[in-house]
C-alpha cells in the first residue's frame, strides 16, 4: 500500500495529523484528507510538499 | 516504491504529465514536480486531487 502520513510542518518540527492517507482534495483554503479506512479530516491548510517515496505529505496551517 | 504518476485531468480525460513522481512542491501558481530519477518539471497548475493508493496525482492547468 502506498498511502502516506500527513504532517504539519513548522520550522524543523513535524506534527502528525493523519496516518495512512489515501486521498487529498484541496478546496478553497481547506484540505479534505481521507485515510485508507475512510476516515476524513477537513483542515484549514495547504499542501507545502509531497515526498511520496518517504510516504510524507507536509502541510502548512492557514490563518483562521 | 511509492511514487505516483501525475496527470492533467480535464473532464473524464487524463493526460499523463510525468511518471514516477516523488516530490511535488507547490509554488505561487506553479508546481514543481520531481521524479525518482531527479528529473524536474515546472508546470502552471494546481493539485486537484491525490489518490495515493492508486498512485495518481491529478492536476488542473491554470491560465497563463
């Protein structure tokens, strides 16, 4: 399986948001993430970087 | 390896842009894609959807 883990990245810190992410759908100022079990999270963030070989999705929080 | 293929999606059509993508770095109105061999493409697009279990990255072209 080639799912990835989603992290908020702040400086050198990585804060795990969701594991085993299958789908990511960007919306206006929001991201919808869905893991392989169908669990969803809607977060106010944008994609900062994908590093798929490392199974990592780095996100950046957006201001409320 | 858990790289993915990047496609432009227009309606139901998928147009392959780059295979074996490892890294995707969004920039202002641009995306930098890098495959597992280090080849890079800079495209005027945004991420429309990630479907990682299917190894697919769907992009949407932006106006010039």
